[in-house]
């Protein structure tokens, strides 16, 4: 039987817990930042949790090391402190976290997961023939008009500039591998990739988003688009390969009207190779 003292202690503990309130529609990239925040606070002895939705459940199944940072919305109690998502989504490199924080978090919580089981061997398969991996985000960014106005930009021109820079720095590629949720669009708008390699490959129609993340993370030379999914693939790649920070190309642009500071991506590691401009601005 629960005593009065035990009930008082339980109530006090609840008051000491902070819960970040999320909402439906957020992708795995956002949740990885939220879990990073919980991880950093736990290192300070703070009890901090994140509410979860259906979109993140398949990812927690393959990254169980993150499960302890999440709670169901129904488990949030009246006396618990609540935190709402900031305009930056707690994603500002150098403010919300730094490179050392990412290294510890990925090494301790992400890479030991079943999703990356055997990554040492699988990494060599993508790196051995000089692979350049291009990660292109399409999906709701372009299918939904409201998102298109925020996140849409000339992806084909940007990728062309980034590939040219990567080729200048690395020479010919043995293969260019395209990871995208819009493979048909990539085939139609990026045929010139064949000018930089003898072999262009694409993710298969049966490949899951989880496999897409693994492909990006295991690749040492990357071109990203303006997506938190891309950023996390690169963060993980940097931990796996260690010396490839400058071999990550990313656009300065992230999204319009999201912060007063402008459209620049605040998630970028400053050691990456950042594309500032494309033809036609």
C-alpha cells in the first residue's frame, strides 16, 4: 500500500520533470534533435522527456537507445513542467549543441542501435569505390503548397553547383548514389550526373526511410539538401568517418520566414562546405 510519504515524493518528482510537448507531423530529424536535448539535460542530472507521436515510433524500434527520452502524451501529468518547441526547434549548432555533444550522443545512443548494426563493414561498401552520395528531399516539401513556399528552392541548380565543387576537390567519382523520396524527379532533373561518373545508382523502391538514413550516414562524401534528415545523416557520417567534415556540401538556405534572422540554415556544422549561391540566386 502506498504511504502518504511515498505519494508526496512521487508528486515532487513529477514537479521536477520537464516534458517537451510535440505535435503530429514532425519528422525523425526533428525528433533526433529533441532526443539530443533530453540526452544533454540527462547528463546534467535533469529529468527531461519528449512526447512522441506515430511518426517517430518506427524509428525508436530500431534506435531503442533513445526510447527512455520519450513519453506518451497521455502520460504527461498535471504538475509536470511543460516546454514548447522553440522557433529554432532546438537545432542551432553552437547554441543548443556543439560538435562534441553530437559525437557523444551519436557514439553512445545512435550507432549502437540495430539500425547501424555492422556499420563498420557496410561503410566500406559505400566508400571503397569513391562514392558521392546525393540526398535530395522532395516529399511534402513540394507536394504541399504551404511547405513549398517555405522550403522550396532550385534544387537542381544547387546540386549541380555542389557536385561540381565536390568533383573539383575529389576528382572523378567511381559512383554517384542518389538517396531521395523523389527518385523519379531526380532521374528527370539530374541526368547530367552521368557527366561526373561512369555509374549512377538510386535507392530502390522498396528501401525504407531507415535504409535511406543508413545510406547517407555510411557515405563519406555527401551532398545534402535543406532537410533535418540530411543533416542527421551528415552528423552521423562525420562520427563514423571522422575526417570528412569538409566533404559534406550543404545549402546555406533552409526555409523562409521561420526565424527573424532570415532563411539561413542554423543547423549546419560550420566545418562543412556550404554553398552560398546558385545561378539565378
